[in-house]
């Protein structure tokens, strides 16, 4: 529970309440000792918090139990989350970060006045934020101007985490957050698949920082590579930004799932690797993953600089990052090897269709497979796809599983087992 969200909460009691609520929302039945262990607070403090939470949220939830354990459930989720959001009303660090990002320039005493807190309280808030920035991003706040100081890529990483990863924001920021999340760029189909959500999010931050005069450095010694990245970006997105910014956006928005295909890995390495001597046999896939992520890491180091490490640990840190990327790729590959897209062509009553889908879902789960329901005609990429139907068909497709109009559970299990 040391995520950025909790690190930005200034008041200890508010932070403790959010920790307790998170645990209870994830677990229907909770032992009191588990709540104590997770919050690392005194037993009496936690028990008092539970009583106050019950009073504060009232009939929006059901929280029953005693000092041994509790049962948690919703009664009115909408009102519950509104009251939960209201807990952040006095958490002024969120507003401080948002206004810093917007370019507001104030001295310490002016910030205290703007945030309606004492100068002493603002000093503690600033030190808290300073600690988060320095420890996790290698960024700091300048003492007098209160502006971000550090590598531009590191500043943007913090801003990305702030605007696009937190579970909740104070109500005063809701409209702004909603606007950031609703902005959409037109993305055309190209050689490389871009993650539209990542592209839109990073582009919002990029335009904000560029408009304020904060630019990524120009890498003159890598202009050939930069031009290749910019060309790939311009094929799919039209946006007025400096060329280093476009190169970085292309890398930040790449959809990693496309690299589950070895042919795509080879094409990317051959197109963008700085090592022009690399050559792969047509059927060779050995070591591809390592070369792919080595290429990606090198590009990110050049065009969207990774956090600066001290010289003694820089090489080791890059190896850690490289291995982490490969581990994530292997995990994704395992996930997708156990994932199947299913398209249904069913006839009969809604109740019958619903029952068939539920039994199919259950059979897939028992077989250790993850099912994703896809629409008819949807572009499915490289994940396995099967159509399940209880309609009579004239020509059976190799990826079609035929069921009787009203199948039994045994029939469904048998058909899926035989197919897979």
C-alpha cells in the first residue's frame, strides 16, 4: 500500500481509512488482525476507525462484526463512492500538484494562502511531496519557484502516474481529470500497432509540457534513428510537435502485444536497432526476445531517457530493466497462449443463450483457459479464435464448434475437450 496515491495523502487518519476501505472492498470477510497488520496501526486505533467509518458511510454500506472480524458489503455503491471521494476534500497535495503542472508560479507563502493552509502545514506538505519526487523519480521542487527540476522524461513519468494511475481524485479535480481522459486522437492503421489509450494519455502530457517550454533534448547523433521513429509515428498520427517528441511518443505508445509474433519482433529489430550487423535466419527465433527488448531499452534510453542512476549502478540497473521487460513479455506470452477469443452464433430464447454461454465459460475455466467474447467480424489478431454455435450450418469451418440446439453440460464439455 505504498502506491503514489497513498504517498500523496497528507493526513494520517485519511490514509488509514483508505487503506482499511481498500482491504474491506477486496475481501467480503476480514479478520480484525489482518486490518491491524496491513495498516500497522494500534489495535484500538483500527477498531475506533471501523466504528467511525460505519457512522460516516451510514446506510451506503453494511459493515457487521466484532473485534475479531467483519463482514463488508455495499448497499448504495454510488453514494458510497461519493462519500469516499469527499474524504479527499482536505488533501491539498493533489491540488498543489495539479496547479504546479498547469504552470502556476507562487512563492511558499502564496501557495499556503492559495491552498488555504498555514505556512507550517504547507511546508510539511511540500516536504512530503519532495520526498516522493526525489525517492521515486529523481525529481525535486526548486526551493523558491516551486517548479519541477530534473530530467524532463522523469517529470513526465511522475505526471503520467499522477493523472492516469490513481484510483480517486478530490472532487475539485474531477472535471479536469475527465477532460484529460476523454481527449482522443485520430489514429490511422500503420505498420506498427499503437495502444490508443497510451498514445492519448502521453500526448496530453507532451502537449502540456511543450506549450510551457519544456522539451525533450534533441539527439543530433541519432538523427537517422529519430527520423525512422518520426516517420513511423507520422504514418498513423497527425499532431504538431517537435520531432524528438514524436519519436518518444511512438515508443511510449507501442502496443507490446504485437511483439508476441516473432516475425514482428524481427521486423522491429531490423528496422530500429542501432546494431546494423544483426541478421536472423528466416526460421530462427532464438534470442529474439532479448534482442527485441534490448532494442526497445536502447531506444527509450536515447529518445525518452530512463531515470538517471549513479554511474556505478547504471549498467546493473539497465540489466534489471531489461530482464523485467523480458519477464513481462514471457508472462504476456503465457497469458495469450491460454487465451481464446469466442464468437457465439446462438439461436433460441435469451435464457437458453445465457445458459450456454455460462457453461462454456465454466468449461474454459476448468481447462485453464481464459475466454474473451468477441463480436462477429471483430479483428482478432493472433490469439486463437473459435466460433460456438447451436445452429445448423451447411459448411463447418475449422474453427467452429457445433452444439445441439439444447445441449447438455456433458455435451458442451465433450465438444470443447475434443476441439482443444
